[in-house]
């Protein structure tokens, strides 16, 4: 089977975790290849996600690498067994792979903690609001791509329809609530939708008011996606150049701390709802 030309984020993550285990154990690429009875070039391809690996071989490698965390080994083996394509794959080739990586990340997460300053979080956007956001893209989006992006964004919301959806927390700055994407009717509908979503079980929406002043991380939007094991958590960063997924231990620690500071600045949950209602009345 030829190497994958565009491995998914999940496939890359499995490979990177195997690489970390190998490097932590001090095992060479040549030795790892010998453990599997394969050519040494196969190991870098596995570790980059360009070639798949069986669950049995994951366990073989982890055992020889001296991994003492059976839960981690089980989760990596489960990742290796995944063969079903997610619903987002229907958009592959039509949209940038990074957008599909976000869908995959959300699908496999047990908790999603997002912090935004100037935009309503994607999972909370109405169709009309999302269309208005995409409508001001620079450079402008051609209508077919705009429609594809809109369909993807709306489909992402199905993560909340699962039998047990992930815990969802959004820390939203007042600036995002007062941005005028679309006309007054679009803005009102969007804020009322956010209020309705805040009443959902396993969903928390917190507002940082302008009165909180400056704070660290104010110039970025990010999502901290929690996995079943904290070592497998991921931070997804938004920027004008696209999305980036980061999973180094130091980065995860930094963003966990940043989330705690943002929560401390935000209004309590009930007060946040009242604040959003005030913004609606101000329209």
C-alpha cells in the first residue's frame, strides 16, 4: 500500500506518540524496524502517519519501548484500529485539510474548551451568522467554497447530538457578542441561539466583559480539546493563515493555565447569561 499523501490529524497523532515513546526509550529507528521485521524506512513513515500500523504492532512497539501506561497503550491501539471514515471526509478535496482536522478533533474529544475574543465560536454559530462571517473573507470566497464551508460548519454541530456529547465550555469576550456580522436580525438570532445553547446539559458559556480590562491571550482564539487521557489532549489555534494543532506537553500545560486565568476573569455562568440578554436588549 503506498504512503498516504495527506494523513489525517488523528493518523499523525498516533505516529507522533509512537515516536515520542521510541525517543523516550532511547530506541533507534533501526532497532524499532527490527522489532517489526520491516525496512528501517518504514518507521519514519509510521511515525509521520503516512503509513498505517496495526494495533498488534502498536502493542509490540510500546512493550519494547517500556511504556508503563496501559491506558495509553490501549488508546493508541484503538486509534490504530480505526478504519471508518468520518462524515467530514465527504468534503476532502473541496476544503483545506485543516478544516477537516478540526472536525476529526471534535469528534474524538471528551471535552472542548474554547476561548474567543472577536468571533462567536464556530460550534455556536447560526447558519446566517456563519454566512455573514464567510462573506467578509479576504480574499473573497467563491460561492461553491462558501457553500462547502457553510455546510461543514453546520454539520460540526452534530457533535452535540451524540448520546453523550463532549463537555463544552466557551469563554467569550464581550467584543465577540457586539460584533455586527449580518444585520440586526442576524445578530439577534445569533445571540438568542447562544443563550439557548447555554441552557444545554454539559454546556457552559462564560463572558469576559470589557470591564475586566486586558488579559493574556487576548489576541488569539483557541480550543483545548480534551482526550480520554490528558497526554493525548490537543490545542487548536485559529489564525488568519488557517488552523494549527499543537500537542507538546509544555504547550498543553500553558493553555490549561491560560484557560484557568480566563475563567477567573469571566462572569459566573448565570451572570454571563444575564449579560448576553443585556446585549440583546441593546440591539
